[in-house]
């Protein structure tokens, strides 16, 4: 109901007129203006908050170091940085590894998640390129792009790819980063037995060799990536020792009571010829992979060489 000037004067009592006068002299603030005024009056130190990039963990937390004992009382490891070296606070006390889980989602997609209380549900997405002539998996940072982001090389969360080398025998793979030069950061040789050997000898355990740059390396010759076959050649020729690289190979399983056996410390529950452990030349196991159930779940654990 709209009241004109005359009706407004007639309808208000003297008490109401006094209240109206108080309201007219007091500034009227909307909820938005009120919040804005409070924000403007907030001290600068309270407003400033450090911006922490979300890589490997969902929320900001203090920087980790080898002497950090904050989480040792509960024996629960912290999630490592996705692109950094793990520390003691990231290893599980029961196995000495960083625990990860790989889930196969359909025929062309895999999800990797770090198994800690403070980690996101999925950290890396691997998506198979259907149009490629050889096996080709594009890798994406799920912490940066989210689960529903477009899986494209032009996307901001593309981090690299794993592709079979078409110029090499079957089972040779190169791992590339996301740079324009397509730098090779690792090379793998996955030995697949011939069909006749599988028929005559059964299903032997799979064998794998890999070569990667040493983590403490300052030599950037292997990082230049001018030739996509450079690391692969060092792996085939055995010249990786002269280029500050580190090679790993599958640990030979023990044959006992008609079965091949490896000690996975309870992390692998389902027998499979693809279950494996990778060790360096010192015999130190740096990675283990195996099936958890009959469906599409695998455990992938890793650690840094001493």
C-alpha cells in the first residue's frame, strides 16, 4: 500500500513520528553493505591468507620434513606431493611404502588415488586414446582439473602420456611430460611371452625393465629429451650407468608348491601373472603392483631409493 505525503503525516502518531525521525537520521545499510563495511574494517593481517597450490593433498598444511613427528603419534601417513619426493611422514609403518590404489573404470580409463586420510579421492586420471594406432594413455592431474574436466592435451591439467614406442618391439613404452618438446622422463620394456611359450610352459610371471633419472641427479643430459629413443637405447644397450640413470627390473619370484610367490606384505590378495615387484641393482624393492580382488582394483606402492 502506497501512502502519499498527506496520508503519511495523518497516519503516524507523535511517537511514530519520533521513531521515523530516528530512522531517517540513522544510515540504512543493506546486508551486502553491512558485510562490506565489516570487511573494510577488518585488519589487513586477518584478511591475508597464504595461497597454497593443491598438488597431492586437498588442503594447506605445514611443510613436511624428515624430522616432522606431528603425525607419528597416530602412525597415519600423510599424502605426499604429487610431483615431489616422499618423506618419512608419507610412508606406511607396516610396509615402508607410499600406498596407492588403481581402479579401472571401464575399458579406457584408470584412476589412481593415494591411500591416506588427508588425500583426495582421485589424484591422477589415465585415459586411453582410442584413435591412436599404438597403446597411448594421456595422464591428467585430477587435483587441478577435477573429475568432470575435459580430458584434452590442451587442458590445464594435462601432465604427460605413456605411449608404446612404434619404432621398437612390442612391449616398449616411453613416458613423456607435458612440455612442447615431449621430453622423455622414463622408458619401460614389458616382456610378453609368445603364444607358443604360453601354451607349452603355461603362464609365466611377467618381466619388466625400466630406466629413470636418478632423483639426486644434476646432469640434465637425460632430461633434454632431444631423442625419444635415448632412454630406450640406454636400457637396451646397458649404458644407463654412464648417464646418471637408475634401472629397475622385476624381482624373481620363488616357485613353491606349484606356485610363484612374492612377499607383498598383505597388499596383494589375488594371484595374477601381472603381479610384480621392481628392484634396483642393490636388490632394494622400489615399487610393487598387484591385484586386490577379481574386479578392477589394484594396489600400486612406491618409495624412493636410499
